[in-house]
């Protein structure tokens, strides 16, 4: 700010609302003095949690805030506006009358320690933490979640655990009185250093007004007789395991009393068998309760049952369930209307006690909110966005970020944790010293500051989770400072391109786990039947090929082969089709194209502009690849069901287009990224785009051979005469504000003249259940349907949508998606 500017921070207890408010006066210098009292009207009433408001006069700006955190947000907002406006007076004028408050209490960012070889440097660097936490706080996240022990999935990795540094975390930090438990290879000095840096991280987090969440995601100290740990844990037996953990977490809180909460993976992948898990966790929860500290206990929702909920019901503990938003990926902001069929409950076969709850009896809790959002639930719930979709490339779409800001409180949930970029780099012993930074060229490498490439990503997530209606001023100043004349091109290129991979994730649900499905570095699943599907098969439908893959939301999107059958029969049911998805993706690529060209043409780009331009080009080619693949798979499905050779010809043309886009992608990334980007040891967790090409070409070659083999068999012509989805659904509907459980819920719509029929589809907010359907009936110029009272008499809220038939045979879903795909395509109503 200018030298003649005065900033005064004072307590203003006279304001309405909370008994104490924060206020800051910013003088533009025109008065030539210090703040001697407000000269502008103050905001009356409660601004809201962590809220702030601006009021300006000719010579000063008054910032009022609910608390110290809100005050800091207001001051940072002024700095944002100043960076955009260029001078203080213009900045003050631009802020007059603005206000904001937290849309949700939990706005978390998660950082994982996954590799001693790649992560120890940043973990022990105080300079790193100061810069990183500054940016996290400015982005308006409310908590920082340090994640330890997620580098392995106990049970899935019994024979492969090697790099276990900080995995079973206690002995890497603590010498627990009365216990001789050690991590071999870790000296007393190193252990004490680890504890000191942990204390530093906690203190710096708290100093910035963020909560500190300690993620202890693994409690296995031994991964099986075939594992060779680099840092073996000694001094424990199965009989002493739980008692040690209870003593260790007590000691951890004695050393680090400012920890606000813990996150635990309480199912078998965290090291504790499902059968009888409440006995182990009961001792840990007893220890936490005995400290007398108020603590949030965040249990990963997968596999949670009543026994665990009973075990965590202790004085002082605030239990929270952490549910996956879209499996282990980032999808669109809405919550899946249904889970894949393969995620439904299954009988527990003999000999599977280790995984009985998670994989079988309560399997439906693995990749969504399950049955945890009933109104009489015993815990709060947050959502967690896992890092399977986009681990490497820059992401930045204000629309999707705002959608997450609006929908992360779905059905009363309290917020969201976001796994940051590069989250699992070096996981499962795949790390290599000095290789966390993914770039080859020295001028692109960032070292410990690799996170700074993604400052825009952090900024959008944090600001839009805090306030979904945050204006573009809140990130455009940063873009201008970072990219100069190219700021607008960066914003307008990344926004549509950043929708592509979340959409692909939702529609092409080839694998729920982040280590089995990496759309950004896609391992080819063939379109053609009979081609080796590679590593796919365990976590998708059979036979594994594009046409059989279930979307993660099969209620809203078609399985490709099902679409082909319905299209041929002329009976589409309103679900979004693979051709519509392809058109959306192509549209996003086209929307970004002009701006990508501007970025590519920069004559002497600085390193960050070059990183951004390369990622935008890669995302564009990824979009072209997936759009062509969806079209190829759609034509191939029709060919398979009709034998129409012309459809196979079209499928081959599109498959070649996909391959060509992939080749362009490889050329764009050559010399930029490492040849082996290691996020884990499995086939789909490492490598580079170049080594995926062979499988893509094999699919094209197989399709060409199939076409040649049927040269003399024209087959039955495929007649697909289903009209396109109408531009408008043709309905007007006002959802009720609430309902009384046990009462009928009558829903009415006003149809357009071309609407010939409407079906209501409804279910409880419970992913273990299926959807119900009822036809609407004409009544007094409207169409009316009823959700019966015996169905609403439930502790679960209701969700519903309409299937709308038009007189030309077209079918649509209402409300459906808006153009940016950032809305919820169904209605949610809560009980009164």
C-alpha cells in the first residue's frame, strides 16, 4: 500500500451481533491522519461464520468481521482487489458493500506424506511450511489435514510394503513411556527432529487461524511375513498392539496439545481387521476421551457400522464420518444419483472375515455417502475428494469449484476435504530420491516449491468453498500478477478444459480406486471386444471393454451397450448418452481452443506460463481423445448389436482420431515431464503418456482387422431414429421447501404443450436403495404425482427428478444439467 495509508485493527463491541466484533479501518491518505472513528455506516446484524463486510466512503474503507479469521479474510480481500485495481482508492471503491461468510465449516486441504525419498525434504523444511500455509490460509481453507499412513492399503499390500516411513507413525515421533517400541533405522535424534517439526507445523497452522487435523490412516505395524520394511517396527505383538496405540496417542496429545482432531481409516485397509474392529478402536477412543480435550474424530466412512459408532461415543469426542465424493476421484460437483451395481451389498463368503463389512455386507459405503445421511444420524459427515482423476496437470474451473462449494453440504453434511495435486507421488515404495518434482528441464523444476505451480488451483478451491458466489476479482489479481498479459487466456483456457476429466471420471467408471484408474494418464481399455483389457477387469463389468463400463452414476448416464440397445429400439429413457458426453467434451475443447493457441504462441514464456501452456495443450488433446473414444464405442456397440458394417467403419474412423490425438499429446509433453511419473508400483500408477500408445494402437489395429474380416457381410442396417434431447425439458416445477415425514408429498409440474408424459423418480438419500417410479397424472392443467406417506415416514431426506416425454419421441431429465455441469441434476428436500 502507499506510504500514507493507515491500517488500524480495533475491537468494536458496540456492533450488533456477536458481543465482540473485529473492525479495521483503511485510510486512503486523503484525510492525512489516523483513524479517529468510523465515518461510514457499519453493517448491522451478524455477518455469518468467519464473515466480513466492507463499507467505503470517500476517504476510508471499514472492514467489519465476525472474528479474527473473518478479519484476516477481509484484509486479504483488500490486497486481492489492490493487486487487480492497481491503486488503493480504486480498490476501496470496488469493495464497497461487499460481504461474505463461510458456506461450510470444514474446508480442508489434505497433504500426504507418501515417500521417505520424495517427501522428507518438504516435511522437514520450515521455510516450505511458512510459504505453503500462508497460501492455504489466503485461499480460505479452514483446516489443514496432514495425512500419514495412506501410502499403503493394508490387506491389498500384504506382500509388498517397503517404504513404511511415518506409516505407523507413533514410533517415528515418540518414545512412549513404559514401551520399548521403535522404528529401526530411525535414531533418537531423527525421531526427536520429527516431533519438533510436527510441533512447528501445528503451531504455524494454528497461527494462521486454521484447524490442524492429524491423519493417522494406518495402524498396521507389520504387513506380513513377505514384506521387507525399510524401517521395521519392533517391540509390538498382536496382544499389545491396541494398548500401545492408546498409550502413544495419549503421549502425542501431551506433546502436541493443539491438535484439533484425528482422521482414521477404521476399516481393514487401515490395518485393523473388520471383524471385532470395535475392540481395537474402543481403546484408542477411550484414550482420546481420557485426555479431556475436545477432539474431532474423523472416521473414513468406508465400512463403518454400528459397533464403531458405539465405540466412538465418548465424552469430549466429536465423531465425523469422511465419505468419498466420487469414489477415489474428482467427478462433477453433484453427488451420484446411484452407485454402480457392483457396489451393492453382497453375502459374506466363508474365510473373508478380514474384509467382511467393507467388501461385502456394507460394500455400498465404499465410494459414496452410503446410508450415513439420515436425519437422526449419530455423527456429522464430510466429503473427501480423492486424487485419482487429475494428479499432475493444472486444474482451474471457477464453475466446478463453485458447484462443490454449494453441494458439499448436501443433506446437512458439514464440508469437504480436498486431496491436493501430486498427492500420492512416490506411493507404495515407488519414490525415487529427488524425483517428486515431475519435470525434466531444469528451468521448469520447482524442487520443494513444486506446489506453487498449483497456486491457482488452491485459490479456486479455497475461495469457492468459502463462498460459492465469490467474484472473479478474488483470483484475477493473482492471475495478472503471475501471467501478466496472458492472464485472461489462462483463465479462459483452463475453465472448460478442467471440466473434461471430471466428466470422463463420472461417465467412464472403469475403476473406483485411484491406483486402478487414472484418466489423466489413461491406460487404454479397448473399444474392441477380444483385445487384451490389460489390468482392467477386477473393478469393472465383464467383459471389460468400453461398451460394458458402468458410469459411476448409472441413473443419470447410460452404459454404452445399454444405450445402443435402447436407441435401436427407439426407447431412450432420458439418461445422458455417450454421444452427448462426446459433444460436451468437444465443446469444452473448442471453447478453450483460441486461448490455448494464445498460450502456445507466447514468444518467450517464463517457466510458470510454459508449465501452464503445456498442461492446457495436454488437457485439450486428452479431451479430443476421450470424445473420439466415446463416439467410437457408441458406433461399435451398435455394430455389435446389428452387424451393420458402416457402423464399424465409423467406429474405426473415430478410434483412429483418438489415437492421433494421443500422439499429438505425446509430442506436446515430450521433453517436459519425466518418462516415469511414479505415483505407485501398479501398472496404472506410473509411466508416461508415451508408453500408453501401444495399447491404444492395438485396439485400432484389432478394429481394422475386424472390419476387414466382415467386408462381405453388410449386416442389418442400423436404424437409430431417436430424436435428440430437446433444448428445454418443457417443465416448470417449484420444489417444496420441506415435508413432514409420514405425510404424502404431492409434486406438481406445469408442462409445455409438446410434453406428452412425465414420470417421477424418487428415493431416500440412501445409496443402498433403488429408485421408485410413478407416472404423473393430469389435474387442473398440471401434472401431479405423489410420494406416499408410508415412504416419507423415514429418517432419510428425499431426492427426486422427472423423466419428460415429448410429442416427437424425445426424452429429457428435469432438472438435468446446466451447460457448465456444475449443478445438481435432481431435487433434494429435507424433512421439517
